[in-house]
C-alpha cells in the first residue's frame, strides 16, 4: 500500500456519545457498517483488534475506536471526516446524540483539503446545534473545535491526551522510512513506542515507501500513533484515553524522546473541575496557551517549540 498523504492534513477527529437509553449500541452495528463509515471519510480499514469493551480499527488514514455508547474516529490527509460524522448522526439519530465534538488541526497545505473547518462546522451545526472555537493563533499552530451545546456531564475517568508533533529530527524520522519487517519484535518495541504506555496489545502497519500507524488496546483503554516522516511536513500524532492524571508531563516526555520534534502541541480533555496539570517539557519554550470549558470538559491547548539557534538555509519547494 502506498504511503497516505498525511502531511496535507495532519489531524481531523470526531467524538460522538450516544445518550443513555437512546440509539443503537454502536459495537452491535458490525464491521460492514464501520466499513461504510470509513469509506465515506475516504479511507479503508486495514485491521482490527478487540477486547471486551472496544473495537479498535486501524485505518489507511489513522484510527477508529468503537464502544457501545461512544466512538472516536481520527483521520489524516485529504479525508472527508465530516461526511462520516454526518452519516453517524443519521445512524444514531440526531436526538440521541448526547455529545458531538469535531476537531481539526491546522493543515500544512490547506489548499489541498476538500473543505475548510468552517464549511464542515456549518454542516454539522445544521443537524447538531453547536459552537465553533479556535485554540491558538490563526497563522500559527492551532486547533479548531466544533462541539454540540446540549448539556453533558463527562464521566470522572473520561480524559484524552493528544500530542501533535512537527519537524522530526532526521534520526527519529529515519526509523519510519523503508521499514523492514520486524525480526522477533514489533516496530513499536524496536523504536521505543511501546515504552510510552507499556502493557498494551499492539496492532501496527508500515506503509511503503514511508510512514507508520499503530493502535494499542488494553481493557478498553487505547493509544494510537500515526507517523509521516518525510522531511517536508514531518508529523506524528499521539492520542490516548488512558487516565494519566498526574503523569501527563511524563507521558509527553516519553513521546518526545522517541520522536524528537522541533515543535509540538498538547491538547487535553478532562472532566470539568479536574485539577489542572502543567506541561513543562525540557528544552522547549511555551509559545501559546489556551483553555476553555465546554461539553462537560475542561480543554487545554499548549504550543511548544525548541529555541532556534544559528542561521538556517531555506527549504526548496517542488514546482
């Protein structure tokens, strides 16, 4: 399989929660339904691992995690995740959607995208009334978020940590270019990924000629990583719903040790009223810090970058 063009759109994501007693149990809908959902986003299912709580689908463009009453779907590249989101609302029934969150990271090449965040948000707002927010400066690193405005109370352990990394150091990126089949170990073990959150079952895929995706699952808890290592637009996304309260800084540090980015963003969702954690990565400077509360969550965004030293040459662009 050819390498997906992750770099043209680092991150799109939906979270959908079904109201108690309303709509179908999502896991019961079956693989055929999820194949159609993924197809609408212009991606394909590569593999799946399951446990008693979650079905974790590894996609040609990121991941899908399905529980009985909620799901998380992440895509990259030029996908049309909003089409999948609208189809999901139709499947569940708009009146049964307790919470819908749609998120888009700023793209490296927005002109390559089939739609803008604003167009997507308007389509979602027509079926699930909500608000649109931007975390970060328009012309710098930022995340757009659309969220439904129906009252919602998050479960105490319902947290999400995202680490969105840019500009990998060459030696870190090289681990994900021309990947050879592992000999007695997984790629995650060989590169140190499995040490970020140990003890998970791992499902992984290496792309040709470059790139890597993985899902990890343990008792309904997941983490997922997607890597595009090319020099122009190198990018890694990490996300987990593991309750790492008190350990966010440590998890970030372990991810940075593997991927060695020159800049990165951290996004956290925590139940409203959760004590705030500081993120203080060694060797990086805080460039932006944004926080808000909505949909039952306290949401925080940090943008970090390494201090620049010396003079750099320009990057030549293909014509």
